C-alpha cells in the first residue's frame, strides 16, 4: 500500500520506463533530472508559466503540478517525442517557418499545448489557437507568430530561401531546429553529475544591519552543508555593469540595502540544503527604516544609502539647447503633465541558471562558467576581477538564453557559483527559483516625470522642459545609463528648437533598477507623447498630421546639436500609417455614434505615438570584433561573439557574413559567444548588435573575401563558389580553382581568416549635453485601436499598427518578431504589470500578457537605409516597445476622455478616473 | 524548493483511502493543481499524502432524479465536454469555461477546488448559488453538508481531517430556468476579482425562486438573500435590475488586496450582477 520510493512505471515518448523515484517529486523534475529530458522547461514551478507543459494521456498538463507517482502507467509525451522518424513534425516545421520561436524557452510548452489542440481540432480558428496556449507564457514573441504557426501546421517543408543573397531574406533562424526539438541547452539544462548546489540566504528586510552568528556550529549541526560562503570568501566583493562604480556586493557586508539581497550562501546537495529551516541560519538582524521613494531619499538629509552618493543621487543627466523657458512663454499652446511609471520585471521565462567548474588546460587551472547571459565578455572580466584572476583564466560558455531583455546583463548567479566552485574545486550549479529571480535581479526603473511642451499657432513644436527622477533602487547597475540616455531622447523624434531635459537617478532601498529594453525612454514617452496629443488638440490639428509636421528629418538638428544626415524615417512611417489611421478613426466614429449603442458601456478609441532611439551605447565606445574563416573542410566558420538572446544574432550575423564573403549562407557554421573562441562583440543590449556587430561581421566577411581572392589570385569582381573543398573564383573569362584540403590550416582547421571591427563614431557630450551621442537612430510610430468598458474600466485591444524605420531588414521575419514581442511588452507596461517586492514575486500576481491579451498587429517595415549600418541596417529590439504604451494611453483618452498619468492603466484606475471625469 | 519528505500512498479502494485518512497529518491529493505548489513551498507539510487517482468511483457526472451528482475527482475538462450539461446544468458549464487554462482543466478536479476553497473560484460559487450538497465520508460514516455550511472561510471548509469529499449534488435544473454568469478577471483564466452566478425560474413572466451568488467579494462565495427577496415573484425590469445593483453595494463589503480595492470590487460587482441579470432575460436556448 505504501508507495514511498517505489518503482514508477510509465511510458515516455512511446518507450516504457521504469525508475525508482520518490512519488511525491514533481514529474517535471523526474523527466529532467532522472530521465535527462531537459526539453521540458521549468519557469515557475507553480503552474503559472506553462513552460513545463507536456501531454499526459494525450492532454496538456503542467508537469510541475503533477506528482511523479500520479504518472504511474500513464502515457507521457514531451517535446523530445514530437519528431517523426527523426524528422521535425509538421507543427515544429510550422514554428520554424513562422518564426514562432525566439529565445525558445517557452517553445516546448507551446508545442505541447498546440499538439493537444491539433489532435482534437486539426484546423483551429485563431481564437481556438489562442485559447489552447492560454496557459503558456511567452515573453519574446507576442504570441502572434505562434498562433499563425499553429494554424499552419501543414506538411510544408522548411526551405531556406534559395536567393543568392542572404541579407533581406526570410531566413529561418539557424538556432531554430534545436529549439523546436527541445535540444537547445539552456542554463539549467546541463550540469556535471557531481555538481553541488547552492542555497542563498537573502535578507527579509529592505534595509538592515546584520551580524552573522556561530557559523561553524551551524555547519556542524547540519552535515548537509559542505561549505558556507560569506562576503569574506569573495576576493573582490564588488560588481556592477558600469566600470567606474563597482558598488554591489555579491554577498552583503554588515548591511543590506534591499529586500532579497544575498547575505550568505550554503553549498551542498540541493534537497538536503532545502530541508534546513530558515530560522536556524544564525543571523541577527537590526532592521532600519528604509528609504522607499526617491522623494524621501532626496530629502533624507544625511541618511545615505551609499556614502559615495550625496543626497542619494547616483547620477544626473542634462541636455540643454536654447532657452526653453522663454520659448514656452512665447508659445501659442503649452501642455504640461506630471506622471509616474512603475517597477517592471523582465519576466523572462528562464530563471537565471548555470554551473561553474574548475578545469585545467595548457594555461593551468581555470574556471569555466556555463550560464545564461547577454554579455559573455563582461561576465569574464567581472568574474576574473572578483576572483582576482587574470581574464584568460576564466572561460565563459554562454548557454542558450531563455530571454533577457536587459535583465541578464548584470551578473546574477555567476559570482556565487564561481566562488564556490573555485574554493571547493568542485562543480557547482544553481538555478534561481522564480521568486529568487524576481526579488534579486534588476528591474525597469520607476520614474516620476514632469514635462511642459509648447508649439506655435501652426502646430510646430517650440520647446520642451522635461525633468525626471528615476528610482534606481539599492545599487547603481544601469542607473547612470538611464539618466544619461533619457535627456537625449526627451524631445522625442521631433525638431524642437529649445530643450531643457534634466534627470536624476536616485538610490532607494528597493530592488536594483537596471537595464530593460529602452533604458528609461519607454517611461519618458508615457508623458511626452500624451502631451503631443494635447498640443495637437489645442492647435486643432489631426494627431498624426501634427507629428508628421514636426517629425525629425534628415538635415535637421537634434536636441544635442547633432545634424541627422540620413536615415530619419519617421515621416515615412507616419505616411505609411495614414490609411490605417483614417480607417481606424472612421470605424471608431461609426461605433461610438451608433444610436443603438447610446446606453452601451463600450467606447472605442484610437491613439498614436512615435519614438526614436539611439542605437548603441550613449557616447562611450562600444566596439564589436568578429572573426570569420574558411576551413579546410570547405565550410565557412563564424566566430560569433554577438550573443544570441532570442533576437536573432545567430542568424543575422551569418547572413551578413555570408553575403560579405560572397558565398552561400548554407556554408556557414558558427560558434556562439564562447570567450575562448570568439572575439568580443560587446553586450547584446541597446539594440546594438545588428548595427555594430553586424558591421563587424560584414567587415570580417569582406576581409576574408580579400584574403581568399589573394590566395586564389583572383580580382575583386570574381564570383566565389565552393565545390566540396575546392574554392572556385569565376571571373567571367576564366575560372580559378584552389583545393583547400591542400592548404595549411590552424588548430581549428581554418585556412584563411578575416577580422572585422566596428565602433560607432560618436562625440562626447559637453556640460549642456551637446555632442553626437549615437551614430544612428531608429524611428517608429504605432497606432492602437481599443475599446474601453466604462462600467468595468477594462480595456480590450482591437489592433495595433506599427511602422518602424529599421534602415534595412536583414531578416524581415526576425524584425517582425522583435516588433510583435516589443509591442506585447508595451501592452503589459501600459495595462497590467507592476512589480512590488514581497507581493508580486511570482507569475500569478505579476501579470504579463497572455496569448489572449495581444491583438492582431499590422507591421510596416520602413527601410530608410543608414549609410553607416551593415547593408543599411539599424536596430529594432528596443524601439518596438517604446511607442506602444503612449499609443494605448492616447487611445483610452480618445475613447473616454480621461488622461492617465500613472501606469499601469488598470481597470480600477480607469474606472476611478472615469468616476472623477465630468462626462 | 522540493517538498519535505513524506509517505505516499495510492489506495485502490475508498475504504482503504478512508483508513489512511484516519491517520495523523494526512492530506489527500486529487489533481494536485493547488496542492503540489503548496507542498513544494512547504506551506503544507503532511506526513502522508494519499493519492486518490485510483478511486474511479469518485469520478464522473451522473444525471439522477434529484439533480446531477459530480464525483469529487471529476475534472474540469470532463464537465466542458459533457454534452448532457447543456440541458442538465448550463450554468455549471458556463462557469467552468472561466476556470483557469487547459493544463489546469485537464488535471484539476471539482473536489480539489472545493476543498481548496479559494473564495474567488468558480466551482464553490456554483455550489453555493445552487444550494449544492456535499457528500463526505470517513471511517466514522457518511454525512451530507450543505454548500453554505461546507465553505467556512478563505481556504477553510467544514471537512474534518479524516473526511473525504465524495461527490457534490447540484439540484435538478428545471427547463424553465434562466441564468446568468459574469466574472471579471485581469486576464483570461486568472482568478476572478469579482463574479456573479444567478438563476431563476420563469413563471408567467415573473421570477420564481431566484438564487443569486457572488464570489471573490467575501471570505467564501455567498448568496445574497436581500437581492433574492427583491427579485422573488417580480418581473425583471430595467428598474429592478438597477435597484438590485444598488442594493448589492450596500450588502457586500469586498476585501482589498493586491489586485483590486474594496471600492473597485464593489462597483464591479454591481455591474456584473446587472449584466448577469440582463443575460438571464435572454432565451436560454440562445445561451449556450
């Protein structure tokens, strides 16, 4: 009768399996840890994210919500069981064709949920497909391409376009097949069998001093503890993404500055550590009144969170051009507002995970870290410094990345697994729980923004006076980046003669605010783009037309005094949106004017908003180096340091490289991110990879081409081809041949190499923020159509139209994927997301959009090529998110006449505003 | 985190299950959709877990002379795919459509949800609204608990530790019955911020025997006798709908939590009641 630790017999992917397990363990863990089926992902362990969705008895269930014992005698199918005769099945192929996998961490869950649907209903409607995946969260795609794929799971094969030219083609992402097959290895998917685990003890207080008690006695009491790490075990216990201010300890020293800060780290076997009661950990706490709001921190005289930051200000940003105050006084119309935005959690579905191990090679004893990251080279620098090792003693091997969005730029698990492994000379793995990930890692900065904008009687903008305080939380992270980027962008993508934009990043005892898709710009447009609407209304000009007249165009000067010479495509974006705008306004007028709806609570509205965004890091050098080679085996090889985080660098870089060499993409193999093999291509951040690393890949390809032409003795105009190991150069009149197999090669098999380097040209900003902060800018505009229920305060999105000037779409499918996904995050930012430490540290209280929350999206790609970009390309990752929230807020105003200046625009806030409004 | 270690049993018979439940610190597990996360977070630390999955007698829906009897292990997906309910309990089916997502509906059980007793869940609301009877058993015997007695408070029921929920009987659905179900959740599949389930029997254009239940607005789902009295034997007009929508705000005091304030819940509840009543006026044949 008792089944404890008894044989569990069930069928997995058609194969009978018998194993001895504790029947109370979660099925997800048994599949992953005991059967090695790591295609089933774990995102929350609470049934909120659906990443672990599998089929049991033919129906989709969350493997994390099922006790293994309950699977007895059942038929279980995981993503590894989808392939048919070793080939991807129709649904997997459809996911590839439609670009339905980006980071890929939700892909197995999506595939299993869809498989369940398609078995019952082979031709589902859009609503049925959306409902079927309603329990699986995706943070990258906005679900649109997934729904399209589910509805197109036909026998069609996956054909890469046969075009000679890869750039501009809808190339199926090169990392896609592994992701849809469940083979891609994310941070939690690989570990040395003898790896120890961590249990990190975190502060329950936002601000406190603490004293560690008798640790040896504690250790003696619990033999499961192999080691206890404290701050003293970390040779240089400070880190930060910015080089000049390493202010954050990996383990707190004497005091904690935010709830969830790590203070102690136990090393041992996972389950045994978990069994130790928290109350037995010998720490005495002396809580202190936290400074929770920037207003409080700014005025708390002498009460400093960090001694180096007087008034608790980390950094001030400033852009001043002309006399904004005077220009506002002389303006025909002035609109002003003050508003607030909230803490936003990245909510990537993959919690931070990885392992560290010590190994030896010709360079002696070294440390290897396999983990998810957006920035392998900076991880190497940071970890080497913290362990006081030379950089080359640390080897970073990035795992597949289950979403980052800025949140995996700062190191997280890395220093603790590194210190533990180095100290114990044993491999150590760790995976953050969902709540550990949420309480301890960075967030989007909450902002308080005040702005006044003026225009003349013709509706031409005259001036903006803008001030914003960003709550940067307990440590610096990217606070200075936000404070410096926002003033540059404050005037929006418009020609504004007089600008004063001041920002502060303020320390508080909250979660660390860091990088998140847009670095403060999405927050500032929540206010400025609604003011643009108010000015249009005051001037009696259509809102799109008002923006069109003011759009920055090539030849005009920005707020930093930079003359844009090319690729300023906002006007074209707006022109492209005009028909949709006109139609949407007419539809809305008809709906709201219908006499049959006089008493209906539903009102429709249409809103528009624009954006611009500087590509790459503000002013500072952010170069990329790429190396490409031709190998003796007749294959091209790209040493690709531009970390793939779901955005597509594993595909874009080879596309650019192949075209630059002049050989087919199908010949390219690559390695991604590995710091022993690739060159430094910087962070996957600031929408910089396509523009900067793309250029480096192009230059690497061109350098390799020159090298090959030299080797074969052909001229520049020769067309290259490969037949097996034979390189051919066709010059029309003659064809040259070179057998690579006969050539000397290096240890990798490379017979020729080309290196490319690009650093975008910038000019430092002076005291008034005048200079050239970025070499290139992306532009875009979005329209939101929606319906407000005046009685409930709810918003139903009907459609979003997006036009983005991307310079050149290297891969339109991937560009569209970025736009869909950015819009989905913009929807969450506008309507539902709000991180509150201690209250929304999970994915059922922290609400991100589900498949049902993202409406149809029409995308228009504007390709106003940037002469500086590779084949004209700029960036799109962050730009796509920026206009969504203000477009939605403007549409809410259009529908029901209320201006919300605090977001998220929850039903309760909308209803309260309606109750206050005179209508 | 993993659950604390405990004994795990999978009895073959109801009697065996009841014997196990008579032990100390024992928890039954049905679909596990609420319990497994609680175990993993060690919010619940039983010494023994009794897996009910082999008790097939606790599964399925029976249409009987005194109503429908839903076995405690019946899953949401079984309710949604049971065509008989279109006639025998359309309100139940309508409510379950709002319950969670497919993964949860494929594992989660009616009994598990009721014993978890989340005040915002749909099934307890239907049970309370319809004056369901809960059949429970232990080695000490069998007893019937009325729905209004069964749900005591947030996550608290009248079940004794050794008792097992066997089935829930919803009284016979009458052909002339009209119903409405409305809830507001932040996202599809989330727990409701507030909701309303109601039905009444049409007699000569008037409302007979109205049952009005609300959920997400108190410690358990509750019926609202003041509203039922106001509707009894009345023709449901715009005026009366507006009137009871005002009343509901006076007779309920919803809680404030992370997702909504008391004031917002209260306002929304009035709207949902109004909409549920309006929906109930439509011909039931157009409902489903």
